[in-house]
C-alpha cells in the first residue's frame, strides 16, 4: 500500500496570514499534486512562529481572521481533493494554543493537535491565556496509525515514552528550528534523526523558512534510515515522500 505525501519547506511571513495562506493554496491547486494523499506544512505556518505579541488583548485581534482562514483552508482541501496539514495559533475560549490541524481530502478534520510541550513560548508568559494541550495527536488513515508531534515534543522524555507506546506507523513532525545550515549538517541533524528513529516506522520532518532565522529543510525517515531530504536553504523546497507499506 502506497501513500504519496508532500512535505513543504516553505517561507512564511510573520503576521501575514494572506501571504502564508496563498502559499498553502498554491500547493493545493497545483495540478501535479492530483494524486497526493497529504500536503504538510511546518509548525505555526499560517500565522508565522514569531507573530504573537504575547499581550492577549493585542493577539486576540487576529482571532477572527485566523480561525476563518483555518476553516477556509479546509474548504480548499475539499475543493482540490487533497489532504492538508498546517500549524497555526488557535484561539478558543479565551486561550491561545500552538496547534496543528489536518484535513482529509473531503475537508473533514482528522486531527487538531494542541502542542503539549511549552517550548513555543517563554516561561514567564501569561498561562491564563497561552496554554498547552494534554492529548497526543493521532488519527487513522488508510488503515495506518498517524501521530503528530510538534517540535520539542519528541525531546520531552515523558512524552517521548508515551509516543513510543502508541505504536504509530507514521509520525508527522512539523518544527520551527533556527540552526545555521553548517551547524545543522555537522551535528544537529543526526541528533534529530537518532531521537526520532523509534517513534514510528515512518517519520516526516518539516521545518519552515523565515527571513529572520529559519532555513527550512524536510526529511523522510523509514525504519530508522534517512531516505530523502531537502537540505536547509532559503530557497524553499518540497519533498515528495512515497510511503510504501509492504
């Protein structure tokens, strides 16, 4: 059984939801992607990782735009008949979460995962409004068990052990990391690969690009081995991963 999945190492602009949305729609509407099961973008891609002011009265002003756009992109997934996943800042019940939503090709929500680890914010941030989730993200698709892990989740020992116990077939790992390409290639890439080897048979790693810090990069691991990658670059790339289950 074969799945075709695109991992998008794409540039976002902090706070420019219209631009970031347009990059998602560009991939959804690409005719060459007609046989794709899912298109996955990075952590907090829709808003941009550094788009929050951390003042709730200011940040909630983007509430309506953000949530309407999330819904609209689900409609676009249905229109173009592609599954879609992307990160965003979720506003709900006076709280903000770093979340990752996945739609199927009919526009139905398969999973809306709220990051469990707190590395997306500073320790002193107001936890009355900026919060973490407490439920591991997972769903079934074509008989396979998917898990979602956002950035530092896999590095948290307690959560890592919970992920191992889930026996996932596939873990989608969107991140936002700002290593310089030379440092990443010399050491850090191999630490990330080593850490993720046991969490699932297939691991899909997606890092975004930003003008300020991030250099992107996508990686597809199968049975602990690096199968394909697009190296860190400001140019922006996508990786088409063929997930073949014997």
